[in-house]
């Protein structure tokens, strides 16, 4: 792990937790990936978790681009 990284997923803006959780649920539904109730992803393939993470990142970049351009379209 790189120096300065704690290894945890601490949010820079803790108030965003609910919105990020909602985004994760929407992405999982669109991709057909079931989110485990206990939070354990050990039974999932790298393809499943990677596609979910990649899709969420894509959506976050789109939201940031829209915010920067002043466009407030819902994705």
C-alpha cells in the first residue's frame, strides 16, 4: 500500500454516504449484481465486483462533469 493510505474507505464528505449507497444499489440493479446483505463480497467473482465498481466510477465521473459544466441532468 502506498505511503499515506490507511487502507480504509473513509469518505472525504461523510454526508455523501447515503447518496453513494443509493448509487451503488442502482448500479447493482442495472448490472444484475445482488448486493450481499452482510457486506461480504468474498463469494463474488472479480468480474462482478469490478463491473460494479467500474460502473459506479463511470457514473460519478458523469455527475462531476455535469456539475462542472453547470448541467443538472439526472442520469
